[in-house]
C-alpha cells in the first residue's frame, strides 16, 4: 500500500518535474520517448479499433468528442496504472514476472487475430460511449502499460510524455496505423523484436536476477566471452559487472519472441484452415 501511495506523493511529483528539467536536453531522453511511442503505437491498434466501434453509434456531431473524451480518460488511467507498476518494479521478482509476461505479449502480437465487433456495443449516448471506451481500453491496455513501464525504466517523465503523445497520435491516425500494420507486416515483427529486447533487459535488471547474472559472468563464462570479443577488437563486456549480460538477455528475448511468435502464428493459421 505504501508503494501505491508513493506514486501520488507530492515529493514524487516534484521529483518527476525536476528529473524532466534535468533530462530534457539529453538526446537519450528523447530517444527513449520515441521508443515508448513506437511501442504504444504497435500495441494499440486494437485499442484504436475499440474506440471507433464504441463511438460508431453516436450522432456525427458527437463522434469527435466521444473519441477525444474517451481517449483522454483512458490515457489518464494509463498514466496512473503505469506509475504504480513502475514503482512496484523495484521489488524483487516483479521485473522478472513483468519481463516474462512481456515475452508472451510480444509473441502474441505476431499471431493474427480474427476481427470481430462482438462485445463492443454501439451507443447513442456520448457519456455511455466514453465509458465503453475507457473500460475497454483499461482492460486491453495491460500489455501496453507493462511494455511502457519497462521501457521507461523508472522515469515518470518518460511515462507521462510517451503516453500523452502516443494516445492522441493513435486516436487521430487509427486508420493509417491499421493500414500500415496490415500492408507492412515487417513493422509488426520489428515491434515484437523490440519488445523481446526490452523484456530480456527487464529480466536481467531484476533485483533478484542481476546479482546472479553478474556472478555467473564473473566466472570462466564471462572471461571466455570477453576473450572472443577481444578477437574482434571489442572491449570486455561480461566480466566485472559489465553490461554484456543484459545485452545477451536482450538478444535471447528477441530470439524467443520471434521463434515462439512464428510457431504460434503457424499453428493458428493451421487451426483456422481446418475450420
């Protein structure tokens, strides 16, 4: 409970503003913002579709406000939810659990889904439509929040900026996003690979996993890998607490996602053909 209250503490909010002022001139900060936006765009195609379906029954003059108000309320919930998850990520094994969940999410992204309008009711009342959008977005956005919280790596300003920019982008460009992902499948694969990399890094930096990982690579395994890297003129990366273990976990995450996603995808296609 204390961890949850910490998210809304005035000291935490002031610290977030101070962190933003310190990081705003750092190119790496904006690169991280771009990464978060890309993750949210790739994962939010279904959310954009839900918004369109929920507001389709509104009078034409109210559809715009239904989309804007629904998405605005949804992004507020996402920011709060992501802030809570980011705070809890500091506890042992939670990053491990989040990373494993993210591997499944990334692989599932490669599996084609049947398009259906069932379960998304059209409504002729503005606030009812907004409520449908918020509830559906909240239920469907756990994968987005886990991925973004992982990519933000504890930075509240990154969470707020990434979410605040990406959601309006999704709302205004939902049709374009769906078209791009449909006609350029490699973007989906690239997004899944990125999530796999982040999942591997998240697992490697878990407070319970990181010491074990560093201890493993401080033995002969790390020395051997550093020797191999030396043959190519690359500085040691594994021994003495180097970042090589995190990079290797990221690569393994990419491989697991792409291989598992491809197998899952092929089995889904085979099952659909039988029916």
